[in-house]
């Protein structure tokens, strides 16, 4: 048994310790906003926060996540929704198919918390690992800037 | 010349019934069984409404628009609901959408071809209008007024003396029973461009908020009690391998291993044979898929490579007896003999992968004699009967349930994942199975875009093209997936796959024009090939629009002026209503708009920089979306590295039902086109796709996305499809820009730095 703290709730999970966190989040806990894309940490669709850091949950073994504070898209902003990143994503109508967007927003939210006023090149570098197959990249870049403004009360 | 899929579900010999039972709301739809029911309200009272039900309203006055399409990122339901709501005169807040289960009554349930809005706008407008008329008649009665003295606005019927009754009051207090004949439906006067208040507004897509808070439900998010997970084991060869024996000894050591499904006979729409591992958890199933030791018969394609497919194409093209004619006008041989300027070039495209970010999946189970298949699906009219055939049941014993899809691009027109999930569940005696493709499975067992090989030859005199010969060699996806859709060739010698050839029947005025369409059966057999966003126009316009630039330069003409000289709305290029009205003039206009906005030929450019133009009429000649592009590039002549500085796309869509939605489709499809043109290489070796995951294949990444300026041209003509056309216009614009920048002509997609360097050496 592994105890995981997901979105502030302790969850007892009956799964082998090497099970990847992604599958426990999605298929055991049914928090399906987190997506599978590649299983190799190459696309970012499965991005969640581990103690506030963006991680690729398809690469994290649950035994290593025990005791950590895990946050998924459903728990962003204390589970209230409306995180500045989500506000910006809605304002700019970023998603098309939407499949990658939870991972994009989780990645962007962690990035902005450590760098609230990023430059364009810092945004590119931070978000580079997240694939969007609808190729909404230009709206993603704009939305990250907009989220930064919202965070600063603009 | 061009044949395209006959529209199914249009108005023909049918009545529209608009009916309600007091307090139960309203149902509006086509009666496809006119003799079974003589009145809508009777049918509702009897509970046997079994018609194409395109709109319902509840007793609170809320409207539900039925959308028989798949949401693959285009927000199609929102646009289709806007068409209904506009004529219904309902408050937009009272509108929602429903995606019904598959059923024969819906006719063709397909999402593709940029057809959705184009095929459905008029019908949905009339559905909304018929409901409005029925509501006005009922409301007028309640007000004691004549219907002619009443209008509808903002979910109310209003009499000319200012009294009103809400849709909610009408639907909760009275009964409606109204039948519209086919003639009456056709004669309803719809609003025209300029009178719209909901159409033309960028309404927030219904599917968007759930994609921001994580609540959106995709096919892979389905849960069914007692389900097991199924993970396919990748075959060692793309097509033709058959499992001989399976050693489960290691898999059995995995906690949660359920067993495996070993199919030695295969099924035509899936593969020649396959193995699926089952687990109580997805982790157990994934580990089991790796632990199963399988002996395979590799089959006849075990040594096929990309080079073999290309060599076959070259051989076929050189054989004058190959192929069938798609276009034959005038006498190209004679015109070529007489031409003052002649040019010939070969254009190629590589194998391409759909790369849906949500890998293929389906959850299947049997309950009370009905097989339920859950997942995002672009062609339920194919998946449903195909799964039924595989299961050995009647088609009406299978129901496909629609979900959001993490992109589609035509991949989800294939029924393989639905049929395989159904077979897995049958193998487990009806126990629910959630079948998930890994990325490796999805990448290698795609129905890939065929590699293509095209030879274009042209002749000109006095700055005008007199002849064009165009040979298109490709795998034929329609021959495999829907042979019944293939039209006769123009010489009546056989059938042609229009979805491997269209686009070559372009709108340029060239009096002698011949297109030969040649099927590369090795490509069909070894890959096999499918439909990837924009399909044939992605390669035919790559050739035509590259060639027009080359021909212009050969003739000493400016490429923009040269194109314009050949775009004349006369004869076969005059166009016809509703879709192609305006003809070549609209393409000319789009070209001028794009060139003007981008500053083609005017804007100062630096060293090794260039602009290139292209224009297309994708998708089909019968349903063109007039699209033009200017690409601005910089080339490093030493490394061959290419930087796309900016892309400008002008698209004449006639009427933009949801302008922001159109803009997003243009942005995404333009960048998808660039990704295909520059980055998405895929190769076959030993019958297998060499790339396996995003480490060996990747679409465009964020740092590679250039600025895209979109210009939506609206002129009130009928709405054109916008999901695909821009995909087809960018590659030739980029190749033309590269030549203008550094004098190198690249004729092979993807245009890698190596190919650019090689072209520079030849320049």
C-alpha cells in the first residue's frame, strides 16, 4: 500500500511501488485531467506538480511520490479553478482538442511561480518540452504572458 | 471531372416534423419513415420518435442541438448550434449541444474533409427556422394574435402590439403539432449575410471550459465497472505478420495479469494478426505486453523499405500504361511539342504520421445483447457495421458512443481500434475492455499518409501556360477504406481514388491539361495508407504550386503576376453556387490579399531572406476554400538551416460562422502544414516504421512556431470548410521562398537542412 497526497487528500493506493504516478492519478484515482502522451517523459501531457515543481508523472514511481504534495489540474488553485493560467487560457481560447492543455497549464503554472515576469525566450525554454499537436503554441506563449499580468494584478 | 462524396442527409422527399406534448418540450427532426407516423405529437405521446432528431427543446425553453460529428479540436458543435440558434431566435445562453450515439437513422456520420459546416449549415438553419415558425404559430394563438403579426426574438414570441410570450411558456403550456413538407422547408426564407446576430459571433466553444479545468471527458477517460485493460503488443512488421505461438510464462508472474488475445486470422480493417495483453490495471497490462514472448511469421512485407516504395513509384510513373486519367482537357502532347518554354520537375513527400496526441483507444463491452463501443470516432457509420461484422452480429447490435478526441486528423475515421476492442471483449466473453494504444503502437500502427511521387511537365508561350502534364503516384487510401466512393476515371478505363488525386484539378487557366493518377500498391500493402488532414491536396498542391513558381521563373515572369494571369473566372473556372461561386476570381482575390498584407515583392529583405507565395483551392473542386499564403524565410547557406520568420494566410471562407474558431483552425492547420513540410519525417525498414516515439519522431515544438497572420475574407457566400486547407498551402510557399532567398529549389518533403544544402549545391 502506498499513501499519496493528491490535491490535499491522502489516498491509499493498492499498486506496485514502481507503478508510474500517471496511471495511479488517472486510472486508480480517476483524476483524468492528466493525460498519457508518450510514457517516456517526452511530451508533457502528464505534467503534475510534486511539491510545487512540474514533473512528468509518467516517469515518477509512486514509491518516490509518497509524502510529497501532488497537485493535478483538478487541484490547481486549491481546487477552486480560476488560477491565473486558467483565466488566461480561457480568455485567449487556447485549447483546440485540449488533450495536452492540462499539462501545458501545469507546466506554465509551476514556471510562473518561480519566474513571475518571464521574458519571451524564458517562456520558450520553459514550455519547450510540452507538445501540442493542434499546434496552439502561439496562443500558449501569449497566454503565459497574460497569466503573468493577471498574477501581478493587471 | 471532380467527383466528391454525395451528400447524405440533405433535404429530399422527407417531411420535417415539429411536435411537442404539453409540458414535455419540443422535438424537431426529419421523418425518414413518413408512413409510420403521421404526426409529431402522436409520435412523442407514443414514445416512438425514431427519426433524425436534430433539435429538441425542453419545457424550460432550452434548446439542444444534435451534432453527429466528433469534436477533434475544431469546436464544430458550437458552429452548428449557432446556425440553428440564429434562425430559432433564441437567447444563446439557452442553447446546448448533444452528441448522439451511432444509429443508421442519422445517415452518414463522418467528420472529415472540412465538410461539417459546409454540409450542415443550410440544414441546421432550416431546422432552426422551422422550429421558430412553429413556436410563432403556437405563441400567436396564446396571445390571440395572427401569426403574421408576430415575430420571434430573444426566446420570445412578440405580437405587433408589444405583448409577448416566452418559449418557456409556450412549451410548458401548449402542444405543438406541425409538419413541414419538403417544399415548405426549401421555401423558408433564411436570413442573409449582414442580418446575422449569432452566426458571425465568436461564441465561446461549448467544449472549451472543460478543457481548462480538466473535466473534459475523452475516449481514454471512460470507466466501466469490472473492466480490464488491453494493451496491444506491437507486431514486428507493419502489415502481414501473424503470431504463431505465445509464451506467457513471464507474463503470468505479473500481479494482475489477466491473459492475452491471440488472433491468427486477423481482420481486414485491423491487421493480419495480433496479440493483446490484458491486465486488471493498466500497469499490469503494459508490463504483460512486454513480457509475452511471441513467435511471429513476418509475412510478405518483411523486407519492404521506404526506398522500395519509392522505386516502385518511379517504375510505375515511367510506364505509360500505368494509372487512370483524372483530368483530360485539350491535347497536352501537341501543346508540349509547340511550347516555347518547357519545364519538368519531380516532387516527393515522405510517409507521414497522424500523431494524435491521444493515442487510439476504445472501451467495449456487451450488455443485454448490445455491444457498446466508447471512444472518440470520426466515422461511426464505418466503425459500427465493421465492428458488427467482426463480432458476427447485425449492425444494429453495435452502438458507438461519442467522446471528445485528442485530435483526429482522419486517423479516427479508421475503425481498427473500435473493432479490436470489441474483439477483445468478445474474447473475454463480454467483460469490458479498455483498449489503449501505447505511443509505440500508435506510431507504428497508424494508417499513415502515403509517400508520394509526382512528375509535372509544363509548356508556355508568351507568358501563358499552354500545357500541363501531371502524374500523381500514391497509395490509394480510398481503395482500401471505402472503394464504393471511387469515381470512374475520365477515360472510363477504371476507378480513380479522388482522395489521392484531388487538388490536381486546380483552377488555373491552362487549355491543355492532363492528370494521370497512379496507384502504388506496394504502399497500400506495406503501410497501409490512410487519410491524413487535407489528404491529397497536401501533395498535389505541393507539386502544382511549386511548379507554377518554377514555370514563372523559367518564363521570366514574376510568380505572383504569372499566377494572376492564369486565374480567370471563365469557362470551367467560372465556378457555381453555392460552394464555388465566383470561381477563380476568389482565388485571385485571396492571393492579392495575402501578397498585399505580407508585402510580397515590396518589403525590404535581408541577405539570404526571401518570400514565397502559393494559393490553393483545397479540399475539393466542388467545395473549395480559396486560400493563399506568403512565407517569409531566412536560410543559412552553410548549414541549410531554415528559419520561418512569418507566415501570412488569407482565406476566403464566404461566411465565418464562428470567426475565432475559423482563426484557430487556420493557425493550427498552417503550423501543422509547416510541421509536415519541415520536421515530420518517417521511414520504413524491414516492413516496419523505424520511428517509435517522440525521441525519434516529433512534431513542431514551441520554439519552431513562427508568427502566423491570418486574414479571414468574408463576402457572404456560403460557409466553406476551414479545418484543412491551410495545411496544403504552406509547403509550396516555403519552397518558393527558399528559392527566392538563396536560389535553391527543394522538391522533397520534409525540407530538411540536408535537402536544402543539397539543393544549394545544384543551384
